[in-house]
């Protein structure tokens, strides 16, 4: 299956369960892999026949910056739902990380994969 990917999309939003995490935005790193069929887009050279990664990037970033979710799990599920709003997305893998959230770790987060339906 073909893949469209968005790597290291940075958002700044409120996320976390601790009081101090709810006070000011923090970095949120998002990676998305969209599984689709790109044969028609490869032949036509027309973005209308593909999954528009710019559209998904903008929606995912805007959501991460405004959702104020408690957990990265919930935010990752939201972003999968955003992916499925686009026609042609058969499966999506979403990784959401909070850089520097844990001392001595570069990042912590979750990765989920869901199929349409």
C-alpha cells in the first residue's frame, strides 16, 4: 500500500494531566503516515487524485494547538479521525510526542494505527 507521510510537525498546545501542564502551551511533535492508493495520482499528476498532506497538516496542527487534551492518546485518536475526513485514506498511523516531558528522555508519546471502518 502506498504511503503519504508528514514528519515532525510541530504544534504548541495545552496537553497533560498535571496542573503546571495546563498553564502554558508546550511543544507537541506529530508524525503521520497515511496509507492510500496513489496510482491514479501518479498517472494524472493531479493533487485531486491524491491525499493532500498540506490539508491534513494544517488541520492536525490547528487541532493540537486548540484541543487542550489531557492525554497524548486522546490527541492521537483525534488526529486519526482528521485523517479519515479525507477521501482515499484507508489507514493511518499517528505518533504524538511531548519532547522533554520526562527528565533524561528526549521525548515521550504514543503511536496508534487505525484502519477505516
